[in-house]
C-alpha cells in the first residue's frame, strides 16, 4: 500500500545536469538521504532551479525571523493546505531547528495551542492570512505585526514564505510527492 | 511558553472517587504515565464516567473495524477539528496499534495520501462526512461503505467513533487540554 | 412518503434489559409517548446507557444555566447541524420549559433575532463557537462569557452541552432518526 | 425582550396610498391579521408595489408546481438564509397548503429528511443551488429536473421563486422584520 | 463557441406587449442596442414588469447614493455571485457614470483595493454583508454606515440594491443570460 | 483616492543591478511601459530573479497549452484569489493573445460561461482545483484531463501555472501591487 514518490517520472541523479547533481549530492551528504522534493521537481530542470533559487532567497538568508520561525510558517501553512510532503519534511526541520520535538505536531494541528511566543502567534496569524485569504490582508494586519515587533522587511519575509509554500504545497499535491520515511525519526523525543 | 494542562482546575488523583482512581491507576500502570484527558475530565466526575463508558463501548469492543482502524478515524476527524490533544494522543496509539510509525502523520495531514487500503479510505471518507457534514449522510454513503465490504454494524461503528470524537474534540478545545509530552516518543521510527 | 424511525433495527421495549426498559417506561408515563431517540439508540445498549448518563449529567443537574437555557443551546446548535430529530424534539421541550411557543422557531432559524436576553445571546454565541469551530475558542470567548455574568462552571456547561449535541446530532443524522409526530403539538400557541 | 417589527418606521395603514391600503385590508380580512411584511415594506411604496407584483407573478399564477411546492422552496431557501420572517410566515402557509403540520419544520431543518416525494427533493435541490451557488447551475441541473418530470417552465418557476426570496430574505434581514405571533398557531397538529 | 443569449426562448420585440416594446425601444434608442436582460426576461412579461419596476424604484430615484455608487454595489455584489451578465453590463454603466475606465475591474476583482473613498468602502462592506450573509447584519453594521455619513434611508438603499441584484444575479445565472458584446467598448480608456 | 504602486519602497530602474535593468528595459521597449510587477518585486533582487525565472520556465516555453490558454489559467485563478494586479495585467495579455476582447472579463467572472472550448473548461476546472483545494487533486482529475486530450506534461503545466500564480497573487496582495493604468486599453473592442 506504499505510495510512489511521484505521479511523474523521477530522473536518476546521475543523469541530471551538473549543477542540479551537485546540489543534490551536497544535501545527501549533509542529511544522509536525498529528500524526495529534489527528485520529484528534477523532472523539470528549469522549474527546479527557479524553485530552489526562490527557496534559498527566503529560507537561507539573514532575516529578522529565525530559521526555526520560518519553518513554523512552512509547517502551519502546509498543514492548512494538507500537504503531506511539506508537513512531514519541514516538521522534521522545525523539530531540529527549534530543538523541540513537540513543536511540529503542535504547529501543524493548531498553532494557537502551540508552545510558542505571542510574537510567533502574531507571525503565524499573518502568514495564515496570506496563505488562506491574502485578498483581505490590510493595514490592520501590518499594524498587528508591527505591534508584535516585526519590521516591514520581516513582514515581507513572513508573507513571502507563506506565498512560496502556497506554490510548493500545490506542486507537492499535484505530483503526489511522498515524504521520505527518514524524516520521521529526525528530532524526536529520546525514547 | 509551555501551556497548562487545562483551563479548569485539575484534581489530585488521590482525591478522586474510588472508581475513577482505580481506572486512572490502571492506565498509569500500563502506559507509564497518566494521559491528561483523565485528569482534565476528572473535574466533572459524572461526565468523566459517561465519557469513558461511551469510549469503551466503541473503542474496546469487538468490531468489524480493527482497533487500529478505529484510531485512524479518531486521528483523521480530530485533525479536521484541529484538536491538539486527540491528534497527539491518538496519533501515538495509532502508531502502536498499526505498528507503523508513519501512519499518524499521514492520516492527520491528508488521509487520501496515506499508506492505507482502499477499504480504509472508504471508511475515512464516511467518518469525515459524519464528522463534518453529517446532515448530508445519505443512502449513497451507506452504499459506498457496503461496496467496500463493511456491514451495517461496521458503518454504525465508523459513524459513532466520528460522533464520539466530535464531542471529545470539542471538550479538549474547550478546556485547552494539553497532550502529555510522553506521547511523542511512542511508536516512532527507530533512530 | 413517511420516513422510518431509523436506518437500523429498532428493538421492542419488552426485549430490552431491565434498566433500559424502566427508563423508557418512565419517560413514556411522563410524556405520553416514547421519544424515538430511546428506541433508536437502544439498538446498542452500552452506547444507550453512556449517552443518557452523559445527557443527565449535563441536562438534569443544577447549573447556573436554567433548563430552558440549556435547551436553547441544543436547539441552536442542532439547527446549525441540520439535525431534524433534535430541532423538533428539543424545540418542543424548549417551548415548554420557556413557556414561550415562539422561541424554538426563533432560536432554530436565527438566534440573533430571537426574543432572548443579551446574556442568552452571549451564551449562544459561545455555544455556537464550540459547536462549529471549537479550535478557535480562546480567552476572548471566555472573557465575553464572564462579562455576560457566567461563571467558569457555567462556561463549561455551555460548551459541554454544545459538545454533547455535536455527538447527538451526528448519531441522529447517521441513523436517520425521525422525530415523533407528537412533538409538534407540544407547547404551541393556543388556537 | 420582544423585538420591534422593523428597524425602519412602520406607516399607519390609514395613511397609505389607496392601492396599498386595499391590498392590505384584503389580506387582513382573509387572514385575520396583517402580516408584518406588508407594514415593513410599505415604508417604500414603489418597492412595495414591485415586490408584491413579482410575488403574485410567481406565487399566485398557474404552474406545474403546486402552491404547496412553491412554499416548500420558500421555506427551504429562507432557512438556509436564516430569515426568521420568511421561515415562520411561509412555514405557516406551507402547513396550511400541504395540510401537513410537520412539513415546515422538516423542510426548514433538513429537506432531505422531509416526508416529501423524490420529485420534490429534486425541486429543492435545484432551488437550493440557485439560492446558494447559482453560478454553478448548469446543464446537469436542468437534466436532473427534467428527469424528475419538470418542464422548462417549471424549472424557471423553481429558480425564480428561489431568486425572489433571495431578495425577500435579504430585505427581511436588513429591516429586522419580525414575524407576527399569529403565524405560530396556523396549521399545527391538533392538541 | 459563442454561447446563446438565454437557455429560454427569446421573444421578438415586435411580438411583445406595447408597454414592454416601448420601454425596450427607448433603451435601444439611447444605448444603440438592446441589452439582453430585456430580451431574456421578456419571456415572462409579468416578471419583466415587476423586475424593472423594482429596478427603477431603486436605481433611477433620488438617493443619498449617487448613481455611480449604486452601480458600484451592483458590480461588487454581482462579481461575488459570479454573474457574468451583471458584471459586464453594469461594469460598463459604472465606467460611464463614474467617468473612470478603471473602476469596474477594480470593484469587480477586489473593491478593497479600488480607487474609491473610505465612505464608498463602508458602503460596499455593508452591501456585501447583505449580499453574502444578511443573517448577520446587525446594529454594528448600521453604526458603521452612520459613521461613514449615511442616513437610515441611504442604508436601506444600499441593502436594497444588494438584495435586488441577489435576485437579478440568480435569474441571469438561471437563464444563462449572455451580456451583449457592445458593453465591452463602453467607457474604456482612450487607445 | 489613487492607491500607490506598492506598500514597499519601489527602486529606481537606474539603481538596479544590470541584469534586472536590462530585463525591465526590454519589457518597456516592447510594451511602451514598465509593468508594476517588475518595480514592486525589484525591492528584493534575489526573489525577483527567481520569480521571473519560474515565470519564463512556464509561460514562455513550448507547451501543449497555447500561450493564451496559459493566460486563461492565470486570469481564472487570480480572479478566485481576488488579485487585482494579476486580473488586470494578465487580462490584458489574454485579450491580446486570444485576439478576443471579451474573454478576460468572461474568464475572470465565471469561466464556465465563457466562450471557450470544452477542452479549455476541463483545463480551467483542473487549474482551479489545484488553486483552491489542491489537497483533493486525485486520479479522477488526471483522468478528466486525459479525456479532454491533455498529456501528462500538459497537466503538469496546467497545475504548475496555477501554483505559480498562487504565489504571485499572494505577493501582489501582500505588497498591495497596483496594476498600471495602461493595461486597461490593451486588446479592447474597437470603439
């Protein structure tokens, strides 16, 4: 009953263009496995490159949001979009980045009940509004973010991460992207 | 930032009526800890007794649904109701009952993408309809269950588990019931 | 075109276990007829007992909410769940308890337009939030209830009645439970 | 706690233009009271005249739909719009026209559970689609109506009654139109 | 691939009753073409007369709302109802009345982003509430309108225009009413 | 009352990095003006580059979908997301690419009523499902696309365009991106 990695053909790493192969092997070296998102999106090299360029521009750069906070946004909005790949993969990353094994399940199920700061609740409120009804984002939402201590650039980051994973969740749901089994053990409570 | 166990007073186990104390100590012996649902609902002994009587009548009895399948219903409907306690606690039980560390996150995020059988998808489709729009349950839904091999009594079980956790999820959300940290490690992948 | 009482077999009262038969006959004596909920749920004796134990624990006990107010909660939330049995049966009880023939139709259709007190509107706002989106119940909702004069225990009662009928409505919709024709005449305006 | 008839000024019948006064007195003679919709809409004579002209054109004329069936459409769609005036007033008319005291509560709460014919269910399915998501009405909806025995003109009638009460429900909700207490006793079960 | 004007028969103008023919010819003289709404609704003369009587009573009379403002209400609510005829036809009228070629697309897509005054935003907020969830219209909504400078009669006008087009949108969606191609060029930006 | 181009600072073209300046000037040369999306996103050069790389990978390449068809997807999904910039800007492009002045308003308001082929309706049904509830995309949706004549790669293109504009719409709504007035006149009906 195990689902395949993708509805689409998945290329062999060795057949990929040099730049993509290099990137993937670097991730593999660091994580011990190749997250399926790389293999699934590699079916379309130009989209692969654009996606990871966008990803790095938001997720790897310096920001008023910590990397754990950005992962919270990914997990909360991906759960709302019922994106299995992103909830499982970024849930693992969030557990590791926040050094908290409980946080991912909390944020995925109901971030209002999670063990996070009021500032982080405000951030997720904003991210969820961008994710679910961006047409209603208005000055009051910006004011609430400023009141929680965020700068204008932090607000862009918050909204842009939600926007990028709006795309990412849809691509994962379109392709039926399956999360690697390896994610499950990462960052969990000691047994 | 850690949230309390309940918005309401939580009684000491030693102060509880004999029958409730016994039940709780038996669970503690078996699990190694007292799941918070017992402590939170113990604030109201009569409701406690009725709730667990209902729970046992559905979750412990013989049924055409395996215990793991009944837990799938709990996890899928509780996720739709954003009930943190039930997703975490019953997610742990489902991992154990199904001997599958991946299943709970799959079912909680998007059961249509989970590694389950078509019969189980039909069961969750029916449970979700009872949970989310029971007013539209009709003969076609019963026919789909029968076509998937369920008896009339199995269909009652499926709907009744969804109905019981409609209650349970609301009580957990009302009281702000916090899942025990201990659930996290249960049934996970080996590290 | 008259619908049956239940999609499931309905036992004969004489064949029921003693405790259930007694309870049912007592109701029949008091009301002049046996409300179908007793017959429909009697198909599963353990669930029957748990349900009515829960029911009595909330609906019959002393509370800061009057019995009429608790019936308002039942009618308003059952109408939102399109539960024919509960709207008709508890609509009759509400008319009788409130000594007001108009109240049930008002509360079922749009409680915000009903001839009730601001305190009762606050109670129904809270009950509806528990019924329809309990995951969003937060401190502001508790504060609104306190401002309307409710104690913490009253708030539990309000939420718990909504939660119990979340279960009850789903069981009625699952079984296709038909309200007795006798309810219609109860508590109506004099002709 | 009794709500007023309207948020807007309600004219005296004697001060109304002749044609309106005549119409109202005729209704009063027939029913024994003046339904509040006449008084509330009379605040705007031109709109009053247009509304009742539209009403008569659909509700009084010969049609493949019986008058009781047209009232079913009014009750079902008005309940979905939570229009207190229309549910109570037309609920009374439906009870009388159908000579069935139970039908209005059934249709208002969940027409799929009502004691009506499959043809009438099809009619209400169509009416509800026009009322709630007319943008999705398509050939399949027309085909379903034809299959249930309705002509093209019957389909127009069904949709047009739903459309007229889309207007009417909104005017009643806008003005806070209160149903007359007298409606409650009409067409009920004998006591 | 061009869709027909109506799902129903469209009468010849010459065959229409005198009063209808006159009205239509007057519009044709003024606009240079006969808007399809006249031809489609003419299939039912009594409904035609009632509709246009209602229309004129609200759209042609003196009001605290300018004619352009009333068209804004039509465009915003018709877009929410996905009514192609009304968005295109009244979009053209709004461009002309407001002497602003950009306004219709703005109001149809997201009136909160349109180049309109705060007073007009308040008016459209109220109109949209009447159009989409009139059951929740309450004193706070009236207060917001008064704060924006509207009188009680202006508020009626706002709600009544939304209500009339709730009907109109449904009739257009029911009949599959096609907007005339001629509307497109009206009131656009100079090339 | 004219809204600004962006909530964020808009850079001068002359201050931009060479590659961005070149791209923008090329667009300006071709269109006669600089579409605001370039100026608004230029606030973040790395995101700008990633966005347009993704855009070109999907919108400029060879595909089983014509360029006009891809623009239909943009207009339909952007309208559902109430994204003013995308509806206006891509509405203009669609009018030009399809050589049909009426199509953009039709597709934005209700694509089911638009003058398009059944194949294009199937394409937009699929795109809308990816845009609005991608978690429910399943084999039946793929089958419907295949039945309409689309290849697996065409289906990816359809979903990916919807996914990219899920991102784009959110960025436009976040920044309050204003469409250039110049778009209005493009591709309209001759006057």
